[in-house]
C-alpha cells in the first residue's frame, strides 16, 4: 500500500455532516495473505446515529451500527450484523476510521468494494478496487505465512476419513466378506468368520451364478435332519455346523458366483468366488532366422499373469542381446552365437498356480546347410560368368573367321548352363531344408527345374546330332542319315526330328565336301 495517496474530495464536504476519505482507489493483494482497505471519516455532529457498511457487488461484508457521542469516538449501543459465510472470520473492521482488514485472501475476493458511512445528517460513499493475485517467486516475503486454518482442518478431516475407511476394510475382510480365489478342479473353504458356535442356529447358504438365479444350496435347522445339498453341489459340498463354513470340492466353472450365508434372521455375509484356470505346462517353440533365434512360450489354457525366462539358473532381463516382447511370451536372441546354447526355461504364473518347461537350444556358428547354400550360390555365379565369356568368344569367332568352331563352344555353353542350374537348385534345396518351404522358394525351384529341362533337351540334340564326329560315324557305317538329308526315308520308315535335322544340315554338307 505504497504510492501517492489519492483523496476523494467532495465539493459539498463543508456543507455535509459526514466527510469520507480513502487512501487508494485500487489495492493489490496476494492469495493467502491479508490486505487493508484504508479509509477515514469525520462527522460534523458528534452525536447521533452512525452506520458503517462495506459491500462488494451488492453482497454485504461488514455492517456496523452504533451511537456516536463525539467525533471519531464511538461508545454506547454498538453492534454488528451477522457476517456472511464467505467473509466469516476473515474481516476486521476498525470503527474509528472505517478501515477494513481482509484476511486469507481468495481469488474471488477481487472486485470493487464500496464503503458507505451514514449519519443522521447524511451519507457518504467511496469505492476501492481490490486485485488478488497468485503468489509468485519474484518479490515474495521472506517470512512465510502459516497455512490457513480451514485448509489444515480439511487435511486433518481427510486423514481421519482414510483411517476410518482402512479400519472398516480390515474389519470387513476379517468378517469373511470379499473375493475368494480358487483354481478350477481344486477345493475351497468358504468361512463366514462368525466367531460363535452355530450348532444351535439356523444357517442358510444361497448361491447366485452367472445366470442371476438365486439357488438355496444348504438349509440347516438345529435338531432336524440335515437336508441334502442342491443337486448341482451334490457330493461336492461339506457343511461344518459348528462355524457355518462350507467346503466345495472339484470346482467347476459354473461354481463361480456369489455365496451368501444367513444366520438366524439378522446376520448375513456374502463372498464372491472367482475361479481361475490353473497353469498348464507351457510349450516352447524355437525358430532360427538368419543370425537371430526366437523362443516362443505358448500357454495352451488359462491366462498367465506373468511370464519369466531363465537360462540355466539366471533370470533373463531385457537387453540389446536378449529382447523380451509380447508380454515376455517371446524371447529373441539377437546375433545368436554358439555361446548362446544352453537350457532355456519358461515359467508361467497366475494368482494361484505356476508351471514351467525347459528347452535345450544347440547353436552352431554357421548352420551347415546355410553354408552349403552360400557355396553353391557362389559356384553358380562363377559358372554364369564363364558362360558369358563363352558367348563373347563365340561372337568374335563368328565375326572374324566365320568358322564352324562355334558349334563346340555352344555345347560347352549348354553344359555350363546345366551346371549353373544344378548349383542353383541345390542352393534352394539347402535353403528350404533350413528355413522351411515357402511359396516363393517353391515357385522359384519349379521354375529352375523347367529351365533345366529345356537346357538338357537342347544339349541332347547337340550331342547326338550336331557333332562332326558322330555324323561321320553314322554316314560311314549306315546310309540312313544320308537318305534323310536327301529326303528319302530310311529302311525303318521313320524320319528324324525336324529340329535336329535342321541343325545337322551344315555338318552333313561339310561331310559331302570332304568325301568329294
């Protein structure tokens, strides 16, 4: 509240019975702190009725009424009107000068405050604007304020409520209410925890299953024959009359539901039985993918709440080498080597049971079949290069010499192509044996076999019909081929293959020239 003081001057003050002044037109405050709305007044007539009233937005903050006997001094009959709840215990009025002290400021305290001082001779009013801001780190007072009493009371009340709730929860659980967990196929004891001997009390057990129907499973009356249990629980329910508990054996999924015991007509307790599938022995599936190995832990029945992997006695944790994915059901060994060989154990667990299975993993630095596929692929590449070189040589021989030597090169090329296809087929066979057959690998393998069949048939024609030596032998000993070339059929009445005859014409012509 620093700065130059601004006085509200009324030109009719000399004639008025009350003169009112305020120190500032606007005042700034901080949340949780106090602020003084300073004012002063004088009355021309010391005696008479005096009323001091502070309001904000039409809501009364303070309303003080008194009898004045002299200027600026109040005595006699004075009283306050009730303070509204928003300002209760937070406002202090100074009647001698009409100043108002507002404590424990809130955000909603911001606004225009109007002060009115009424006398029997007249009334004067003045206004002050209050701006309430949050506490900031800059310019904070080093003396910290105490926590407001209201906030402290709320905290203490909350703590007491939490303690009462915890005590009630513990007491309720001890009384036998709440959830009961059991495994399918096992037995469970439903103990109401009454604490007294119920042998001389009427006890009734009821059951509500998933269908929502209420079924009485047991009705015990003292000094009367015990009635047989409900048909659904026949031979599986055992009743203890001393404490009212029942034991269910060989639990079935249909036994899940709410069981309620009623003792007499006043005491009642309910228990919600939840059945969980016991954990079976998991299955471990191993898959090798290039340099990585995948171990998958398969749960055949039920649902595991946690899955744990071990290598020998050591627990496997997520790292760059061991990666656990899909809620730890899959273990990926990145860049697996021979040192990763060993016994891997998968442990599955739920709230009631636990089971495990082990898998022996044996690794080699490089799989043998994959190594064979690599070597065969390199050999196929080499033969392809040699075949290309033969093609280039054949082209230059035909271009320069126009000799028939290209027939021998063509035979060699075909043989190299056959070798190349055989190597590729072997490489694909090794790959399929290691990784398993897929659509792509099987289709490529069939395509290579078809190409190999075409190359073999072409080479067969060249071998038996296009070589000079073979032609000379058959021309010298038989006249059949000579007749074929001239168009006359042989003694057998069969004619040669048109494709092969077309290839043989150059060789037979060359033979005629030599004989001539």
